[in-house]
């Protein structure tokens, strides 16, 4: 905390506006890893107290970094570090990007998330020890408020040791992978048909006898590392697949 107070004391003797000085302090904190990509920075009140400036000064500094794209305000959640990465190409698109490109509104609701032992099956896929951990996430994806799919994704903690600290209701998993230096380069996919359990039918607002498309997908980076195994149950009346050759 001492180094922070020394920086704040420099405000008085510097002719540059305080909000610009604070902007550079926060930028440096991000570059130095004090505020990691994918995480929320302290609130305006907390920053105001730490740096000894007004909330308006803090807000102006944060707004400047939001305009740059380094930070992003999320209503009801706070301000998150976005980093300086470029968007993914058209060949690797997450749910939010695909839906947004159609002019529709995507939402993601996390049902469950947990760390657990990898086990033999995923140890082989991710090339790790069975005693290592994976991060398993189950969520409902909706378009314009209408649930369209239930997705379960398993991710190796070996490649993404702190991915459980990233708020995936704010960031797509593809964004999270990129933060860790692993962009999705290609995938192996398989389609099938199945019927829903009573619980899953309620989540998708359909009858239990309703048939759904089962989409199994393993995504890889450019070096051939398996980044995730995702299995989604998709309503066929609200979604479709296009195969390009």
C-alpha cells in the first residue's frame, strides 16, 4: 500500500489533471498484473479511498480506459479488465458473437460450476494426469430471452489455472482462453439426436418428449492442445447448423 500512497502524493505537484494521472496508474496496474484480465477492478469508492481523490476523478479515469477498450462496465457487476486482444476470426465463434452478429440479444445463465478430478477419459483428451483438475461449467444459453440450449463444458485447469476466477456471464469462454494465450484454432464436432430429461426440459421450456440436437465439440489451439470439451443440447426449432466444405 505504501507505493500507492507515494503515487497519490505526486498528484499535487503535477500540472496534469488528476484523472489522467489516475488513468495511467490504473493502466500500469493492469500491465503489471495487479488487476488481471477477466477480473473486476475495485469499486469507485474503494479507488477513491486508496488514492485520496474524489469519486468523479475516479469515474473520469475509468471512463477514459473504457473508451480505449481496456476496461468494460457491466451493469450490476462492476468494471472488468478487457485487455488489448483482437477479436477471434470467423472460423472460431462463441455463442455470444454468433448471436450478436444476427442482431439478436444473447444471454448466458450459469447453472453450476465446479473443480473436480480429471479422471481417465479427460486425462487422455487433455494429456494430463488423472489426478489433475478440470473445471466443469453447466449453463443455459438464451436468445432474446428464449432458452435455446443447455451446455456443459469441461476445461483443463493445467492450461487455465485461474479460469474459475473469470466471470463467464461477462466473458465468453473463447475470450477467457485467449486471455491465457490459447486461441481456438479448430474443432472436432459430432451431431446426434436425443430426448430431454424432465429437468432439462424445464430449463428449455419444452415437453420432456421434445427431441433436441446433441452437439459434441472438442476445441483445439494452433499447437494441438485440447482446450475444452463441450456438449450442448439444442432446441432444433430455434437453432440450426451449417456445414462448410
